[in-house]
C-alpha cells in the first residue's frame, strides 16, 4: 500500500498547484460548441489592454458628444478554431494581439455547473466574461478552463478573448523555433455542463510493467463526504466499485482480463466511470511498454519503432491543423508510409490527432515545447515548463498510444540544463511512471568514423532520442557503411530526426547538397539507412519530416520561400523519391 499512498500524496500535491486545472475526457461531456464565427479586432501594438482603451469592456457611444475608437462590429470575422495568420493575407507572419468576441445565449439550470473550456489558444490568452476578467493562460498547446456557474447571466452573455502570439525570450517555446507561430484560438472552444458533484479526473491504465493489474485513480469534484465510484468495462464483464475519501479521491485497482492493444491490433474497450450524480465514458486501450537493456518491449515482445515526425499543420491549406479530418489526412499518409510510430513534434498536438492515432494503431512520442534556447534559469519559465508538463500528461494519460513523454528538444548540454531536465524527468515519472521519459538530444562526439553518445542527461532517460543530420548539415565524415556508433549507457536509442531538404520535382546531382534535388535527398536516405544498420542499440527511427511545412526561418527565395523542404511529401502531398526508400525499409522491418 506504500506505493498507492505515495501516489495519492503526489496527486494532491500536484492538484493543489492548479487553480484552473481542467477536467479530463472533455469530448464525452455534456457541452455546447462555441466554434464558428467570432468577431475580431486586430491590435498590432497591443494597445487594447491599456486602461484608457479597455477593449474587453466593449464600450458603446453614449450621447451626442460621445464616441469610441474601436468596435467589434464592421470588422473581420474569423473562424474558430483556426489560426489568425492564415485568415487574412496581411497576417501571414503576424505576431501580436487579436481580440475575439462571441455572444452566447444561456439558460441557467439549477443544480448544474458551467465551465468555459479552451482546447488551446496560442500563445497568451486573457479571457473576459461580460467585461470581467475570468483569468489568463500562457502556453499554446494545452487546454484550460474557467468555471462560470455563478458568473453567467440569464440570456445574452459576451465572451472576449485577448490572444497574443508574440514570441518571448522567457516563453515556452522561446524565440527561434523552426515553424510558423500560428496564433489565435487554434482549437475547439466549449461550454461544458456538469452536475454539482462531477467526475473531474481519472487514470485507468495497466500497472507499470505488469499485465496482471489495472492501477489508477478517480477524482470527484465537489464532494464533502465519501462517494461511491464504479468503473465498468462491459465487454470484459468488469465492474469495480470503490469509495472515495472525503476529498473525492479513490485508488482504482483490479485484475486485468483485457486483450492488449498493439499497432497490429489496436483493441479499445468502452470504459465507464460512474457515480451517483455523474457518468462519463471513453474508449481506452491497455498495453505495457518497458525496456530490457537496449531493447524496447511492447506487451513483453521486442518492437522496432518505424516512425515519422509531423507538425500540426495542414500543408495544402497552409494553416494550423485542427479538425478530425486534418488528423485523418496526416495519419493516413503516415500509415501509407509504413509507420507504427509518430513523433508529434515539437509540442502536444490536438486531441483529434492523439485519439485517432490510437484507433489506427500508432505508438506516439508526445513532446514538451522546451525547444533549443529555453531559459532554464528564469523562475517564471521554470514554473511554466512544469505546468505545461502536467497539462500535457493530464490530458493524454489515458491514451495507451502514448508510449513516450519527451521533455525537450535540442537543448544545449550544461550543468544548469541537465539538472533542470533531470528534475523534470523525475516530476514526469512521479505523475506517470507507465511510460518512457525521453528527450531529443543533438550533441555527440564526432570522430572520423566513430560517433559516441555523450550527454549527461542520458542517465535520466529511459530511451535515448537523438537528432542527427549527417549528410545534410555538414558532409559525411566517412563512408556511411564504415561509420560506427558507441554508447556506454545500455539503453535503446531512437533516431528522432534525420533528413535533408529537396524541392519536389527538382532533379539534379545526388552528391550535391545545393542542388536541392530529390536525388540528393533520396541518396541521403539510402546512406542513412546503410549507416543505421551499424547501430546495435537502435530500436527506432523517426525521419524528419512527413510534409514540407511553413517556416519563417527558411529564407532561400527559390528553394524554400518560407518553407522547410525536408518533407517526404510536398505541401501538396506529392511523394518525393526518398519516400519510396523509407517505405521499402519499413516494409522490410518485421518487428
């Protein structure tokens, strides 16, 4: 019972840090969608927040001599969800403030609670209800909510959201990231209705490295005394009953009678969590994931992770991906490539992608937006990193497809960084110890023909992630077939990025990088796969990247034109020659 007791103590310690912590499994809740058309005011110098302007008050002229220098009427109307950068041509690279407004009719119900829930807003959001500040949220890729039960009025209510996507040196991510900084209310918005006492949170997965037991918890919000909770899995004839404590928390543990989820057979069960006043249900899969020396074991069997990276972008439209159809497009292309694994770089992507990936049989690497130039010594940055980690895990901890929590990408080695990320890895395991902790590293010792892993952070990781661009950012130090890799860590490694840029339809020399040709990219993939055969501890690869994607850092006027061209597919979905090289390789891997 000591493990369960420590789990309970840790959970309440974490929960106490979140005054605006959100409920889990939002798609299953009673809700009204607030998606659709929102009126907007574009505020390039962010003047609307100042007291003399106060756009959130939505003032109207009073009397003959009165006027107001702004209005939500007569201006642009934007789609929500959707980024604002793609909705007007002049906002293509815009980084500042846009004010959003929507009016909604509310019929108040006795014994019901109301929550305003945002799947994500990039990057900083201030939310106002009827001109009063509900609160703020920082971070562009995780959900947040505000209870509005006692704040809404009968009839017409006004919601105004100030959204600012300007990059900040102390932000998460920081300044120099290699993708378009899509701003706005980029994911779904919902008004959620719950009973007075409702199911707030639960975690129902197999116990770490144990196929015999399901171990987790249920947390009820609004309780003043112990409440009975039932966890039902009808197909498996499981009915588990437990009582909460006075704070609404209950440990859930029962014997496993379940068929295990895998990419070849992505079995999901309807799981129902029920109390006297509330009931939620969702489809959940069950599996184990563990390491054994340099091997990765899924359900006790060795597995090779055949992966691809992609951004949360609909490349053909040139905007942020946000819908289930967008998710299906991305995941279908990954399935056609032969993948069983996806790295959702470099941030938690929308819930449509995560849930559909699980149904389609993909294992997932889900990553924190702790990217390159992050300010680890800044206290506000540190606090934001920890809150983002907890939000990421809370949303997706019941998704068995997620096998890796990645805590960073390409951060520069050093004592401060290593200590910070080591502590973050401990925090991650304290919240969820059923998955791997990894990080995409990019520093290693380069010899003429021997590459040696050498990063102190590896000691704290379950699986090594390595971004390496041999053959692109610098030539090959030796013939690829002669390059060897060494590791002292006795841990499996995933090459989390490799690749080269090529313009679809551009043909040229296969040994000249500046040709930007499909032939050069094709040869690089052949050489990479030749070299990778020599890595005895390699248990997965994740090519960079599925589609060409937009990036304001890519300035070559003819070869890039603000696109990163490392995609195996063009932005229109056309296959480059390297696609077929990787597809053939993945077909040949039977693990």
